[in-house]
C-alpha cells in the first residue's frame, strides 16, 4: 500500500475505514500463516517470480531496440542450396473445397525444401589377405582404414558420436538413443565408450603434436577449472592459441602441471589470471587478466562503500580503462605520442602501488599489483597480446557445458580420452575446419601408418 492510498483510507467514513483495515489485517495474517508453513500464493510477496502467472506480472516497458539488423544493412536469410536433387510438381484436377473440375493453372511458384533422407547403416565385409615377406620374415596385410582395429563400428559413426558427446555435450545414454532412432545403430553405452577410448589411443600422436605447438607459440592463453573423476576432485587445464587448444585433466593444480606442459622456460607471452601456479614459470613476458581485477572490484563493492575504498577503486578502475583504451588506439597515434602516454600509465601505476592505503581490501589488491607489477601493462608493448584472458575462458565453456550434463569422468582412462578428443575437435574449430572431417583424416592417417615404417610425425596444420 502506498502513502496516498493510506491517506485516502483514513478519509473514508468511520465504519468503511474499519472494514477496510480489518480486511487488510486478515490478508496480512493469512500471508504470515502461509509463510510459516512454507507455502506461497500467486499474490503473496514471497512467491518466486517463476511461480507467478504471467498475466499477474507488470507489463514490460517495451524493447530497448527494434529486433533485427539496423536500417541500411542487407537482410539475412537462409542461403539457397547449390544443387537440387529432385523435382516435384503439384497439380490439381478438381477443387479441394467444392470438387469442381479445374482447367489449366493460372500461376506457378517454386519452393525449395531441404531435408535429410532416412539413414540406413551401410554394412561392408572386409576380406584382408596376408602375404609372406621373405625380407622381413613375417606376414604383412593391407591396412583397413574404415574402422578401428578389431572393431565392428565404422570410423564415421565413432567420430560422430564422439563429437556429440565431447563437444556438443550429449550424454552417453542420449548418444545411444540418437544412434538407435536416427542412424539405425544398436550399440550399448559400454561399447560406445570403449570405441571412444580406442579412438583416443589412436590419436595420441597428433595430441602430442598440439602440445608441441603450444610450447612454441608466441602468445598463449591458459586457464583451469574444477573437474571430477569418479567423485574425486581433479583439474581441467586449457592452453590455447588462436589456432589450437590443448586440454589436460590432472590431479594437481600447481606449477608442476604448467611446467610439464610448457617446459621450464616458455619462449612466448603467457596470458593468465592471478593463480599462483603460473608465477614460477619463466617466460618471455606475462600478462595478467584485467577482467579478474574488474570482477574483484565489483565483489568488494558489495562488502564496503567507505571513502578510502572508493578513492582506491576510482583510481584503479580509471587506470585500467585508460590502459585498455590506449591499446585500442595504438594504430591511430604516432609512435612518440603513444610512448608518452604509455610512460604516463607506468608512472600512475607506480604511484598507486606506492600510496599508503588504509582500506584492508585496497591493501590486498595493492599487494597483488606489486607482485605482478611487470605483468600488468605487457599488452601495450605487443600488438597481438590482449589484456583479457577471454580466449581461454571461451575454450573452457565447451568443457563446462559437458561437465554439467555428463558428470565428468569415471576413470583416468576416460579423463585422458576426454582431453585428447576435445583437444582435436576444438583445434579444428579454431582453425575453421570441419571437426568431423579433421578428426577422420587424422584417424585415417594413423590407421594407415600402423603397417608403415616409422617416419617423422606430420605437422598438424596439414590435416585439413
């Protein structure tokens, strides 16, 4: 009830005012009883928004902007297929309403419909002939690249279901249902997961090739998140460049994992958050993520609003925004002017660290800035370095979605399979390649090399 309504209620005649007050008191007592019992009514102020009928909610004030593209931009529509497989004509001899006879058509139009035909599994019997090699002293056979060794499931089916599970996030049970309903395959969950493990074992060589690419990259983003293997806490690591991504699931979250992947000395620029596992690694340069600092400022705003904190927050937020703005304007400023503004930012950062702040949260953040002083403005010296670690965060989103659906892994072999296959699928997407075709080619090459003499591993970029 608003103040104006209360004043209007008091101005009513005595008996009417008493009845209105008694009615309001009865409603208030009813709401209190329901709240004590844990019950809600659609009109109760304690009712969650999701339990209230839509028609009882206040109407929206309107859209902030019109949907669709802005005026002057070309429209967007589904592209026309580059080929047509079948042609059909639809004619009438009598009216569908009154059954009157019809003559020649007076107009015609075309309508293109895209659809998928019913899928029928294709069964192939492979007869493998063995030959005696007098030079080697053993029987040799031609490689079968259509399926994994000792497997009755074709490679196309295994790669497709692995992509659905590890990249799209479809659970194993739903993969079995999709295979049965849409593809005509009858497969058990255990048989499917075993096929994925065999595929991952076959692709360990290219997986190691991704790690070598990561170790020699010029700019690298790294991040980690929690993971579980059979209920035990592990960690999923992601090391990503613009062209590849290397995933690793490990029991530890310390520096040992970082050094095992990148080596003792990393020759490029490493972009990370403020987690201490990256501190002991020596690198050409490092850049800390600004987004984590902005998030930290928002969190502290909910705890304190005192003047000391507001002064520190204003100076730090303005410094970070000015640094990001200067990096964006790098190409529009002369070299001399750009250097002068960059030096001014370095002085402002040093002054911020040297100031004796009284707020405890300000002291904590100043301590962090002092520890990572050389890693705060690295992106101003290099064109391809970002002040944010968004690229690594985006690579984590695929795995986090799967984590919510399939409850992570049940064994160490399953975790390794997850890391290997997800690394290949995600690398293909970063290189703008078809992920299924990419992994299929890697598998065909690996199967063909099983009976071939050992050679140097093929560079990963050649798998198009």
